[in-house]
C-alpha cells in the first residue's frame, strides 16, 4: 500500500505516564522533582502568593463594564427622507418600514433627524430634530410635532 494513500491522522495519542521503566516516564512522570507544580495543579490565576491582579483592581459596576451610560442618538439626515411619500408621518416605525433605519437600531437607540442635504417632500416628523432639520422640514411644507422625549431633553424647543 503506497504511503500517500494512507488516511491522515490529525490527533496524537495521549502520552501514557508511569507505564514502566522502558517508557522513559517513570516515577515523577515528567514533572521534574518536588515543588508545588510536581504535586498538584495550580490555577492559571495564581501569582506565586502575591495579591492577584483581579483583587488589586477596584470594583467596576455593571455587566458590560466600561460602556457609557448615555445612549447616543442614531443620526438620520434630511436628504434620506426624500424617499418617503408626501404627507408621511415620520417616526421610528415608518423609518423601519421604508428601510432607512434597521429594526435593531430602532429598538436599541433613539433616532434624531439632522439637517444635512435638501428636503423636497412635505412630511410630518414626530422625532427629535436639529434646528437646521426643522428649518428644512418647514421650508418643504412639512411640520415638526415634538414628542415628550425631546421636550424633556430640550425644554426651550417647545
């Protein structure tokens, strides 16, 4: 049988320790002599008796630790709203329906309309908007209905 036709063996057999003098692994079975590592398994986190790193660090609150507690708004520019039909009420549901915002984004982040680009369709917007976006929407013949969330953030905008 030619060697190149033999099946490939990808795993090595586990080394059998302490199987007599002929094996070359008698008595200490390859662990050297004496000492802590020869006697038992030690945790990977063990640092030779020094105070472990995990105990030297201060407690950090929360499951996902170092994330900001403020949620950033997902920006949607006015130019993207030109794809909507005239008279559409713009809220998260309609933005998902017309595939301007993904379902996941709409669920997890607040959406804010920003004023980049030009708007040529009259729309009713029920989302937080920037000053320039508000001017663009009203210039195109639409209107901005400020919802309670944006009132809480910007009381002057009412």
